[in-house]
């Protein structure tokens, strides 16, 4: 399996952002929630394996890359990342709808004030 440089960068960005939550493992373990610590630890283990074996840290080389991470790890990572991306897309769409509604209200206010001011002569 090969990734383009753009695909690598997009995947890396999502994984890197998720790795900022690594303390979830320790928080769960400290709380005695070892099942959660195990679940999150395995998730981060998969992400780290992909970064260490294939994606590398920081900016990519700009070249396509051949993935060597085992298929089962790739499947778990891509399933998780896809799910998070779908959730993000839903949030962004809701934000766009809200933004469009604000823009429409602002436009309505502008038009109303122009009409009223124009009518006052």
C-alpha cells in the first residue's frame, strides 16, 4: 500500500492531534479504570507504530511512501481516524449551517436598515 505525500500529511496530522491525549492512559490507570487504560493504550500503540514505522515525525519528505505497518494495525488506525474525521465533518457542517444563518441575519439587518434609512429621506 502506498500513500501520496498529501495523504501521508493528512493522516499524520490527525494522528498527531490524537496523540496529544496520551495522558488518557495514565488518567484511566490512576483512576483504577484499567479496562479504559488498556483500550486507550492499545489505540495509541497502533498510532505510534504507524508513525514510527511509516509516517515519521514532523513534516513528510514530500515523496510517496510505501506502508510496512501490518494490515491489522492499519485497519484499526484507519477505522478510528475515519470515524473521528466523520465526526469532525459533522461538527464542521453544523458550524457552516450556523455561520450561514448568522450571515443571513446580518444581511437582513443591513438591508432593513438601508431600507428604513432610505425611506426617512
